[in-house]
C-alpha cells in the first residue's frame, strides 16, 4: 500500500522582506511525512524565497496570541538535485 501524498499550503520566508511588506508568502508543497515538505512552483523574480523550489524543507507551526499559526518553512532538509547531478 502506498502512502497518499497531500498537497498543502505553507508559508515561505523571504530572504529580503520589503519594508512594510510581507515577511513570508504562501506556496504550495507536497507533504512528505512528519514535518517534511517538498516546495512546489517557481520562485517569482520579484521576491526571494529563503529556500528554493523543489527543495525539501522542515516546517513548524508557531503559536501567537493563543492561536496556532500556519505551517512555516524553517530549515532546509535536502537541496534540489538536478538530473545532471543524479547522472554523475
């Protein structure tokens, strides 16, 4: 029996948040199990995600004002591996 892969939305921190702007943006990711997620999509040119698309990241929920916040990418687990790298 294969595990079901679930598509979810996580918050991606930005390397350089704009003054007065968002510090994180919602992105789609596949839940891989536990607290690991594979980031989907293409990084927009106008902002810089902290972690690249296709990377596996660890996510966590923070609690603020007594309420649980959305999942936020907090650490890189596995970088993106290109097809060329796999052939070596």
